[in-house]
């Protein structure tokens, strides 16, 4: 235990015995909270951005680059607000995306490969983990949700594409198949059939984003960064609302003790 | 005692549920009988479908080919075939798709603007991947309507899944040993690296007293103890590390792969097959489904516009083939490998054995009776939103040449014979 930790316990007026019990409580809460963060992030993402992350032949230059960070920053911001507002812990975004990534890989092996027989090359996921780390780090450095939203949101949206391109680029090498140009990603999607997912439902490369030669991905990344600012701010306040106890059916004494202090303090900015 | 028994039972059930949820369970059914009858009888009619083999080894191929006809009485409630995708129905990727064609045009992507009332060829080449006995259907997915499944045959794949390989060579000449595993190690290595950085960040914060102590300290205004100058330095270091990893990794990657292609998202067009001569004009007078008798009866006015006498050989709808056993040409047209369960044993009863003479117009009654109507779930006429039926009638001339006519119209469920 560091001197700083002892100082925190002193301020909290905890005896060594109570501090021990508090630490046990910490472990229990961390496990429960991990499952909560994991499941909420996962369900949220499945509902709003599922297919773009499920399959390699959905990871296009427009929608995948735009939608994935925009969807994931919602829960990242909400959990960041909760952990920061209540405990000054800048881990919400990282925890959300880190646990989500673990969950994604479990499902890829168990369900996609184990139950549907899809090869992992068809279902490799992307991740916004590097953006989440940047978001948490910027919150520590600025102590401000507004500045984190503006600078962190931009960075979060911008670095999604390059951070994932590092390992997904090989899937976009050109091949010839049945006399047509194809990417390896297209070929993988074609080769391993998904009976319920016909080719035409892929929402890829549609729209009018054709004025930057073949750099549509960076245009999408900048637009994603712009949208991320606003969604970060909106979901930060969703997280703050979740810190209160207004809608929790517990006793008035608990509400008076907890809600009065937690919500009145508000945010850090 | 009963309480203990209840607890033990519940615990055992919970344990079993947990165990079963962890075990990967393959999906066997793929919904070929789930689509509503008015869609299966009035949209796409598959015919002349063959499977090159029903037994193959891992890495061997099976070719499914045939034709399909888009019925003119296409239901209003079903989206028109403006955009379709030829695929196969099987329980997951147990067979891989090597090639697929509609009218010899590659069908890797979707095909647009199919014409109602016309016929198309199709061909699917599938490769054995996972050993087992799999039901293999052709499927035409119609945008806005969903998959419309063709007839299915059981195909047995022998051998070891470990032997399966799907090699490919890129346009740059790079040989890829197996598409199944291509690139996965690279993805996992980088994401593991990202995960380790994230885990380090989480541990940096989680190692110290957390929930109650931090909350109490925060209430007392001691934020300075919760986020220190050291934390600031660590956060700054983390930010620099993240940017460094991304910039170095990305620039290295674009140098490694300078020529890449985007996902290919266009659609293809193919004109339908040449329109065959309509030898017989068919007008449905009345159709009924005898619920207790499991029999469809059709009363039709037929006019033979050809110069040959024509016998009624087959009535096909929703992948069922009711064959007139009194017409040798119709029996000869059945491929011996076609799934027997889709050829009802009672066949097709025609009220007269006499062929339609050239130029003759006659009222003809057909009767197709079999439990297959129930087994294939084609009898929900009382609950249909659009209670009509349809199908194809195959006629044969004395030389065994086949002529195809559509038949469609309203159908009435009855409980005693009326025609």
C-alpha cells in the first residue's frame, strides 16, 4: 500500500479492519461491475452495429469506419461518467472496450466457430480500445468532460481506422475470382456461406462519398470524429443520470444519503 | 424434505442449463418449411434440380444445378425480385462455396432485375469442409422477401475436417495457404497487445483502494488524493504510447500493403433464358384443398395450341412433384437421384388418360393427394393473407419433349369434395 493509498483511507476514516473489509467489497464489486459493463456494452453494440463488426466483408471504407466508433463511444462515455463522477476512476472507456473485446472473442470461438462453423478469418473483430485508452488518458489530463468530449471524442473517432487497419489491411489484397476483381475479404465472405445473410444486405460503399478519390475511409474517419464529440457529451450525461438514485426503488434514507451527495456534486468540469 | 428435493432439482436443472449453454450446438434445421405456403407456391418454382453426388470427401466438390421459374402470380405481399442472391441453405459453413452462376453469369455478388414470368439457369459448386450428413438446398434470397428455398438433398461428407484447405493466390502473386486461418494470427497478436496496454491501465487504477474509500474521499473534497501528479504523468505517457503505436503501426502497414482494393459491392444483370413456346393455355376454374383428405384438386380449362397431342405429366409446386404415373415420358423425366420425399407416392391423378389433341380445349381435373401437404406445412390456407396457390404443369408430346405452363388462382379449403 502506497502512502497515497493510506492517505485516502485516512481521509475516509477507515480503520485497518474496515479498510480490509472495504477491499473485499472492492473485489466483489469489480467482478459484478465487470459483468455489468461487459453485457451492457455488448448488447448495445449488437443492436446498433452488429454486422459491421461480425464479418470481414462488411468492414468497408464508409459505414464501418463511421458506425463502429460512433456506437462504441456511447457506452464508453456513459461508463466513464459513472466511474469518474462517483469514484474519480478514469477507467470507464477502457473497461467498456476491453471487456467488450474479451466478450467478442469468446463469442467468436464459441458461437461463430463452434456453432455456425464459420472460420475465424470471416469473423475477426475490430476494436476501439486504443481510442478508449486515449479517452481515459485525456480525462485524467484535463479533468473535464467537455474537453475530453472535444479532444478525446475527435481522437477516438480518428484513430479507429488506422489502429484497426494495422491488422485488417491484409484482407483487402486483390484477388481474381470467377473472372472478377475481388478482395480477400469479399472472397472469404463468399466462400463460407451465411444462409441467412445474402450478399445484398451488406450496407457497404453506398452513398455519394466519391469526391476524395480513393480516400473515402479518411473522410469517414473525420466525420466519425465529429459525431463522436456530440455522442460523447450526450452519453456522458446519460452516465451522470445513472449515478443518481431517483429511479432505484430503495429507501428514502439511502436516497437522501447517496443521491443528495452524488448528484449535487455533479461533474468534474 | 420436499424443500430439499426442490432445491436439488432446481440446482440440477440450473447446472444442466449452464452446461448445455456452454457446449456448442450445431443448428440442423434451416427453415425450408417455415416460409408461408402462398410464398412457396407462387414465387419461385425450382425444376430440373440435380446434385452431382450425394457422397463426397473433404475438399471434393458437389455441383447443384437446375432451373427456376418466377411465377406471374407473384404475391403483392412479397417484394418483387429486383435484387436477388443465389446461395445455398445448409447448417452453417459445412460446405464452402466455390462458384455460383445464374445463366452462366458469376453470382458472387447479387443479381438485379429478374423478370417475373421467365426462367433462369443456376449452378452452385460446393466443396466439402466438415464431415457429416448435411441437407443441401439451393436458395434464392429476394431483397425484401427473404430466402426462398429450393429442394434439398442429403449430402454426406467424409474425411477429416483438418484436411480442409482453401488456398488462393493474390494478384500480386502472394500464395495464401488457407482462407480459414488467413490473417487471424496477426489480428490476435495486435489485439492482444492492445489488450495488455489496456490491462496495465486498468490495473494501475484498480490496485488501490477503490469503491467506498474513494467515494468518501471525494465527498470530502480530496480529489487531489485520488488523481495525483503521478497519475497525470502516467496518463500523458499512455496518450503518447497510444499515438505512437497507431502512427507507427499504420504507416508500417500501408508501406507493407501499398495496393489494396475496397470491398466489391456492385450487382450484376443477366437476361432470362429465351422464352419457351407456350404450348398449352391453362385457365384455373377452381382449386380446393380437401383438409381431411389431404388432397389438392384443380379444375382447369386447357387449350392445346401446339400441333402435337400433349399428355399431362406433372404438377409441381413448393418443391413437391406430383407425377402422372400413367405417362411414361413423365416418369422418365424423373432423375433417379432426386430426393424421393419430394415425389409423393400417390402421384398426380388426371381425370382422363387421353392426351390433349392439337387445338383442343378441355376441362381437366387434377388431383394431388398426399400427406406431404401436411409434412411440408403447405396447408395453412385458412390463415393465409392471400389465399391463392400456383404451380407449374409439365406436358409431354409423343416424342417426350416437355412444355411448361403456369397455373395459379384462388384456393378454397374444403371439408368434403366439391369438384
